[in-house]
């Protein structure tokens, strides 16, 4: 029997990626919808074979308590709403898969972790790239020692955004601009590739004058993280530059390039090494699978087997703490320390 999910919020990511991905899942199925638009939700329910009685408004969320077929919720709402719906899900005993960024403050992230721990439900942040196979091959290469000691990481997550207004340009609903929305992928990748926690950051933000969209949030954020091993991780994220979503990791003995690292599909990995006097380039071919399906199936497996997710709430809290240090540095113009992560608390 597949683990039943309620989809909370029917915006772009839910309709265009997550719901279609369930068709490729092996352990999960959508069984309920929670939406502010009954008309849209009714259409979607028919499309995915969801019972009309399992289509609810936000105020009726707690009715999910009486639907045993719903074991988990997938929260695809604006960032600032993730906390409220995580806490409401925990109270009614449902496991939580929440979209990234986990929330808009580290206080909110900590409250979400506490609520799920109290209720003994699983909490996972939807860091899809950590379930995507080519990123996983890059992690494997970085951590196998094949590249030698890691020196530099360079990641870009750039896109040219269309006109507003939408919640992404609201500080209250989004928590920030390019950094929490797309720069987060660069930050998370620096951590998952190195398996280290950064200790210091220096950052600069840029916002074009006179652009109505960027009255509250930054258009661009550039930052450099320093890791205890000496690794320096540089990242550029922007809503105002031509699309590029790649990273490069350079070690003493080799390097890797992952094109389209953060895209929904099309990842291309290149590995460069020296063997004797010869430079070797490898381009591993990995059969593509839908990363949203892999992510949702992972959550389903954790629910079924009572396991801690690979990207639990702590992973989201950690990134949020680092983003807060990035904003402090962009504001002060100086390097800022990143609060230490307690060694006894596993991040992932
Ligand atoms: P969206 O604007 O397309 O959808 C948001 C949904 O929330 C809409 O259906 C909207 O009606 C609903 N909503 C409820 N209350 C709202 C309010 N007060 N203001 C605005 N909308 C409200 O956004 P999206 O792109 O689907 O993003 C949703 C979440 O998913 C965000 O947390 C975002 O960061 C995340 N996301 C993740 C990925 C990924 O690749 N994992 C990609 C895109 C978005």
C-alpha cells in the first residue's frame, strides 16, 4: 500500500512538478488536496482521481485528521506559511514534507522541528537535488577522495525573472529575494558536496534602483563561505541574469563540473583528473529519473519504515542560520562568523 499524501497549495511547483511526479513514484500517491480555490482544486482532483470529499479549503485543514489514508502532507505554499501548516499537520499526527526554504527565520525552523518531534512525526525539507542521481554521483566523487582535498567550489543559480507582483517580492512572505529562493541551492550544495559546515561568510547584495519588484528583497546575492578544511565556496544568485544553474568543484588532484546542477532535468557531469602525465576527462552517463519522484518516494519510505529523512528539519534550520549570517555580512560589509552547529546534533 502506497503512502498517501495531501498536497497543500496548488501553485506552480505542486501542479507542474510534484503532482505529475507521483505517476513515477513507487511508494507514494496523492489522496487529498488543500487549496484556497475550490474550483481549481476540483479540476485537479478529477485529473488525479482524488475523491471530492478529500478536497478541502485551508480552514478545513484539520479534517485531514479523520482521513487515515492521508499519512503525510506536502506543503507547497509561500515560504512564510510553511511553519503554520507544519505545526497544524503535526498536531493532527501527519508527517510533513515541506518545500524549501524551510521557513523565513531560524526561530520558525526551530519551532517546526520541535512541533514534529513532540508529535513524533517525520519532518523533511524538499531539497530535491540531494535525491537527484547526477548530484549524488558528484557527491560520491567529492567524498571518495578522487579529487583530493577540496579547495574551491563555485556555484551559480541565475535566472531572469518576469514582472511582479507576486509573493516572491514580499519580504514578509518570502523572507528575502534571490538568496532564499535560488541562492539556497548553491549554499546547500556547498554543504552536501563537502560534508562540512562553514564557519565564516562574506557577502554582497545588489538591487537595481527604481525597480518596483526589489523594494523589499534583493535581486542578487553573492557570497563566499569559508570551511574549516580551507575550502572556499563562492556563489552567485540572481533574479536578473541570464539562466545558469551549474557548479564546479576543484580539488588538489581533480575537479568536477555539473551543468544544470539545479535544473529540473538535464544534469551533465564532467570529471577531470590527472593520471601520471595524462589529463583524463570522464562524462558519466546516468539514466535520468524524475528527481521529484525520488524525493517524494524517500519521504514515503521514511514514513513507512519510521526512518529519519536524509534532509530532515535540521538541514533546513542549518541553511537558514547560514543565510542569516549572509544577510548580516551583506549589511555590515565585513566577514561574519557563522554560529557553530552542535556536534551532537546530526544535520543529515
Ligand atoms: P506559486 O505562487 O506558484 O504557488 C503558491 C500557492 O500558494 C498558490 O497556489 C497560492 O494560491 C497559494 N497561496 C496561499 N496563500 C497565499 C498567499 N497569502 N499569498 C500567495 N499565495 C498564496 O509558488 P511556487 O513557485 O509553487 O512556490 C511554492 C513553494 O515551493 C515555495 O516555498 C517555493 O520556494 C517552493 N518551490 C520549490 C521549487 C523546487 O524546485 N523545489 C521550485 C519552485 C518553488
